[in-house]
C-alpha cells in the first residue's frame, strides 16, 4: 500500500481586543442583547463612510511582529464581494492587495524537534453578523452585533503534516496573541476560529492533492478529529475509488464525527476583489513602527527561562505563570511591591486562579494589580491580616472590579476599613482565651492530660469569637500558655 502524507494549511481568524469596531465607534462585543451594538455604518446603510480604527492597525502590526512578519509600510483595504444574509453590505471589507503583514513564521515543537511554519500573510478585516436558527418556528434571525467586529486572519503556508502539528501551531498562536494582548483568542467564545485546508499525496511527491476546506472550526479537539477523519476519507477515495475528490468547502459535524459537503470552493476571482475607494491607504512611518515595536512583550519562553534561572521559581510555577500575560504582569508587580517570588507565585497560581475558575473567568481577565497583591501578601506575612482574611480580602478586590469600582492603591487602609486587620490588643486576646477555656473545661482538661488534639476545638472557638482578626501564632501561644498555668 502506498504511504501518504497529509498537507495542511490553516486560516486562523482572531477577534482583536479593541473597545470599538473596525470602521465605526460601536462597542466591540457580541454578548449584549441582539442588535444593540449597531449603527448605520456597520449595518451597511447607503451613504455611510467607514473610518479606520487606529488601534486595529496597531494590533495588526503587533501580531505581525510577534509572528516574525514583514510589516507593509503602506497597507490598503479592499472589497470582497459575496452575498450572505448576515453581511448587510453584500461585501466584506478586508485586505487583498496590500495586507498589513507578510512572510513570517512560527516555530513549533514536534516529536522530531523544532519546526518553522511559514506565515503567508496576516490581513485585517471585518467580521460578519450572526444567524440564529429557530427550529421551533422555522425562522432564521439575524444579529448584527458582530458585524464589523475587527479580525485578523493569519494565513499559513501548507507546511503542517499532522493533527499533532496543527494543535501545536494553534496553541502557539493562541499563546503569542494572548501574550501580546492582541486577542483573547478563546475558541470556546468564538474569538478564535480556524479554516482547515487539507489534501493528501504520496510520500515523496511534490504535487499537491485535491484540497478541501473545513470552515469555522472552533475547538482544538474537533479540529484534531476532523483532520483525522478527512485524511482517512481522502486516502480511501484515492486507494479504493469510493468517491471522486473535488475542491470544495466542507462542514464538520462533531456529534456524527463526519465532514459534509457545503459548496464548491470559491477562487479569488469569484470574490471580485477591488480597492475600497472609501478608505485611504494607511502609511506606517518609522515613528509609528518603532512605537509599536517598543511595546512588544518578551516571548513566554524567554520569561519562563528568566523566572527559573534568575528569580528562582520551580519549572511548574514558571510554566503556570507564563501561560498568561496577566499572570506575569501581576507576579512582577507583586515582587516590585516587596512580595517574595514563591509567595507571589503561590497566591496567583492557587488563590487568584481559584477565584477566576469559580467565576468563569480566564487568566487573562485577572483584575488585581500586582502592587495590590504584593501589599496583601505583605499584610499576611507580617501577621496583620490572617491567611483566611487575606483570601477574603482578595475576593473583595475581585468584587470591586466586577462592580466597576477602582481597586484602591492603599490595601492596608482598605483592609482596616473592611474590618479584616488583626487585633493588636493582647489584653483582648487574653480575655477571649480565658472565656473559651472557662466555657469548655472538659476539653481544656483533656489537653492538660496530654491529648494535644484537644487544642484544636479551643483554638477554633477563639478564632470564631475574634472573627479571624488576630495573629494566629500569637493566639495559639496565648492559648497554650493559659492552658499550662
């Protein structure tokens, strides 16, 4: 039997992390009530003129630089003509003739070592709306909130050879885009999607096989299954003549575990690209280019090496922190505020991550500044706030952000106002200890008789009366001293 190899290229769409849409001032966000983030411009009304969002250009440049691309110093927008119900203007504003970035690469790790996946181009474009199919009433509704939401499309060369390589490539893209704050890149939220172009050929051949494209894949697990299925379908067709392979667009039914034909694959000529006369060419001068280049973050692997080698973190802690730019920023801010590296890492990886998970938030949505976390860690370390109340204080800081309030600069004063600071009145602590022992003489006697575990319920009773507002070690020492009298 002939040995075959799979040839795969990806077109990855990532929603840009801007406040407004690409050509108007409507809010960039599709979670609102349907058709509330729309205006005549993004609804394609006649006579409305687009105005390019400068931040979209900034993020397009940033993405290109992170992916080792050449940035075109003059970039233009073009019209891509096709009719679809959720595209109100009957054309999409995109880039064809002069995209923002070209000729880059992304390095992935494979079982055979590092491999460069070439990037053909990155272009900026507007998203279409969203069709909502109501199977009860047999109607289709259109939500235009997503219309004109800014996207970048990252087009790779057909350099990928397996589902494993595709997964590694997507994970690397996601990491870089998140780290540079270009995009949230959350496939489960639809802010990152992939079109998979796939063909099969005999090993050693330089000729490409018949290519099919699977559109709008929104799950890495589904992409892996789809590639494996489609590869087997192509080989079966070639070897056994089970069907005639044609260039086409296919969908993926994850429940059935099968792809299905949608339409014949369009060519560039079908879209009738032509320059958009309403948007002037954008010229990127040296000052603009240099300013964006200066904002690029260290790559995650560079930070990881620094955290392990220079800061002294374990491999695990460094891996966990460098999964998120927000985690890294918070960690470094906490250290700058005086927190020990290990303590700062533990609070972020355990406590902050736990709250984020409970609230259904991603690591990139961490709202607590590093300076605030560093102060909080210092209060706990100095015994001014108990560990339990430190965690309550952290929850409160999350609550402030959720309510749209500003997290205070002075965490010590805020903790005092919240009643979370430990009592420094030793006399008050001694009075509570005496009262607890007097109220439970049997347990006190059990401790005196050598049952050390009897100390725990007495200690718990003291903490309950003090509402956790004490230095636990001071309280424990006072309790033991009183019991030993």
